[in-house]
C-alpha cells in the first residue's frame, strides 16, 4: 500500500493543520492553553501548567489528525450508558490517522521522554511505518503532539527540530498529559486510528479503505497518569465503535471482520490497568487487544456490510469509577 506522491503536496497534513494551530494560539485565553518559545520553536501547553479543557482537546485532536478529519463532541449511548463522546470522521483515513495521528515516534533526550504523534512525524520520517506506507510530507512546517506530564526541554526541542529539518520557528509542539481534559479527548479520538493499526497488523491492504468514522466515550480525568492510562485504553477497547467504507471481496471481509475487535484478544475482558499490573510491561500485553470494541465494514462494491464486537457497559462503568 502506498499514498501517491503527487497528492502529498495537495493534502500535506502539516499545511492543513497549520491554520488550526494558529487559531489555537490566537485563542489561547479562551481555550485555556499557554504558549511558550523553546529553542525558537513554539510549545503549546494544553494541560500541564495551563488548565486546557475539552475544547482544547478537540482542537488538539484535529491538529493531531493533520486537519484531515472532523472532530466533534456530543452525548452518546454506550450499551445503555449515556456518556460524553468524541466522534471522528475522515475521508483520508491513512494520511490522517496513521501518517499523522498514530503515536509512533518515541522522543527521548536526557531526562525528557514522550510519545510523539501528529503530522510532524511524516516530516521527520524516522519510523519504519512510513516505508510501509510509502509516504512522506516534505513540508517546511512540522507540527507534533506529545503525551507528557512535562514540557519538552530545550535539548528535546533541539532534537525534534534537527530530525524534522525545519527552521525552529516553523516547528510547533502541543503537549497534554494523559490525566487531563484535553488528554482524555485526544486519546478517545483515536478509535479510527486504532482500528486501522489493527488491520495493518493483520496484514490487510489499507489501500482498500476509503473512509473511517469512529465514536468513543471520553473517560473522566483520573487522579494520575497511570490510572488515566488504564481509563483511556478501556474507553477504546470496550467503548469505541468504528465504521469503514472500503472496496474488497465479500468473502475476504467476512473472514476478516471477527479478527478486528478487541474481543479477538486473549486478554479481552480485563480492565487495562489490571493487565498493566499483571504483565508489568506495556509491550507484554497481547498486541491484538489494541482495537475498538465494535467494528463495521461496508463494502462499496457489493453494498454488503459486516459487523463484529460489542460495547461493554459493565467494564466502562467499572473503569470510569461510576456508581452502579
């Protein structure tokens, strides 16, 4: 699978996201974020020392998706649990989700470390994923989104600028902790991306997928980042539903659909926080678990749709600390 190079400049995720970043900076007081200059780059605090909020989370998620998706919040029903939700719709699922939103760049410099996502990854081009996608974004502007409890140090920013090969003034870095309103929203907005990554892990040709639509409950902010790690993962694993439009053979889709949702994993049915403690290592958890709870595939060629998985209200209620 590859993305045609001729379309890269037309739909550069960094260029598409730049006006959203500029608007975020212009509305910093309204959206309760703080803007800093670090080694000449612009760092935007969306929930560390600044309050941030749900609205900042929606903007954060939109930027992380390279400006190539609609991100909206509303109330929704999750197996009988009425709860706030974030919905993502994109007609550019590979470019928006995998080439932009996927948290695939581990940034570490001295004592600072964070997982990097956002369209700037396609400029830095440090991950093997981009060779699989056959994609790069030669944008002079690079925009990154970090999940971290700390703002990046000067040394970390210098590393990012060097890897991106951009002028420092053209580098923008958004930061939000897992345990924050903005963090809860931007992670819940990853349902479509999580499903695509699972499909890629199953060896499916993502080039057949034309659009993606996902909804996920927004977990309440936890007391700490470790607890938030559990809640945000549970929200996707047991609460998210995704729907993809694609063109493929019906028999292939019928045999594939049951492998996509989280219930296909041996670790399905346990809260993520418990699994994390049980294994003691994030990477020892069954990688097939990282999937939406419910999946729909609609074949544009045949008109047939395929479904597997279900939302688990009981696990969401337990994870979110809700009264019975």
